[in-house]
């Protein structure tokens, strides 16, 4: 076990060295290589190739107080090589999703809401009204995996570019941005409010029953979703990789990483009616706002705190 731990630590160090840039230089490089393919299209950031260790570090889940039923989903840690690709700088906004709906006539049919005791479908809620105040610069919520993939396909048709959802490995690589800590800013959950929108003192003061939750001991200024880009970016120049809304990925759900792809591609086997969701949302306690945290969810359901961001193949020569 000690040998395995030593090897994983070495791989993590090698993964960080493979990027060969400090966080500041990574952010500068990302800013220099971002673009949008059309008016109203998401701003995309060029993500460099690299190698990283995917999954929760030994002892992380216990230290964070993760419930026993949710542990070991992010194990075993494993090294992954990622090719260059593009990742949206921000989560898809309500305004961007509105343009897609107006162009395609995409329907919406209710949204699962948290009642304080359980999740219940509310037929009156959808991406226009997810049950809390939003503006068009906020991330869209109440969208299913099928909605998200339809949006990406629409962008691809509109631009001629290969838009899609990110693979789970691409998502975690982008979220970590060269770091090996629990969160891209470090291990301290109570430092989250400069970087992420999760359950915190703002949530506590506005959301019914929030005092019963576990929350960060800081104030991020938003009780519900925040306008995209409200918080500091990570080393790749990406905003809200943790918090604000959960983000769908391409991957079929698997309960752990045994036999997971190691080339950055999406896992196309497993329970494909469920897809992997990442990043946590505005009402998630700190243990959910971690680079390694993952859950699976049916492709057809819409949830009040769930959205997405898009990725794009790198077709540069």
C-alpha cells in the first residue's frame, strides 16, 4: 500500500510538471487562447494536453466527512493522459439556452425540486423559472442530459465545429488545472467564497431550512445562482468549475474507476441511462464542491441545480 501511495504521489507530481506552467502563467495562456465561434456562442478556452491523476486522494473522503454510501466512487486513483481540447470558459447561461430554445423549439417539462424532505417533480418549473430568482447571465438550470447534448449538437450545426459535452476525465482535468489539492484553490473549504458559489452564509440567510445544512463559513454574496464569472477563475482561466450549478458530462455511470479509460475519452460502457454529473451547485455543502466528487443521474430528468458547459474538439493543425 505504501508503494502504491508513493507511486500515485509521483504521478501527481509528474502530472503537475507536465503542464510546466505556474497557475498565473496558465491563466495568462488560457486568456491568450480563448475565442467564440459566433455571436452568442460560449467563449471557449484552449486546454493544453497533459497528464494528471484522476480521483480522490487517499483519506480525502474521510477527511471531508463524505457519507459512507457515497465513498469509493472516485477510486482507484489513476493516471490519465488528455489531448488538447476546448472548454467553455463559463457554464451555459440562461440567455444562451434561450437562444437555442427559440431556434429549435426545444420543449421543457417540469423540474425536480428539493422540498426540504425529498425531491419532487414540479410541472410549473423549468429553465425559465427554476424556483429561485435568475437573470440571463446566470447559468441555466433545470436541463437534462438530453437537453445539454441537444444544445451542443445545435452549436455544432450552427458553427460547423465539433461541440459536445466534456468527458468526465476532461472535466476533472479542467477543474484541477494543474493542481493536486482537493479544490483548485487548495484544501480549505472555508476559503471557497472567493472562487465558488456553494452553501455558505449567504445561503444560510436567504434559503428556507438552510440552517440545517453544513455550509462554508464565508459569504460568497449569492444565496442562489450567481452570474457566470462572478468568482476567481482557476489556472486554466475557467470560472465556476466548482459550484453554481452541477455540470453534465458525456460519460456513462460507473460506480468506481476500475477499468476506466486512461486516454481522456468518455466512458461509453456501464449504465448509460445514467450519466456522470460534476462540480456541485449553489446549495451543496463543501464536501460536494471537490474536483473528485461525482454522482450519476438519469439522462431524462431535470433538476433545479443542474446545468452544463460545453467542450469542443481541437481541430487546430
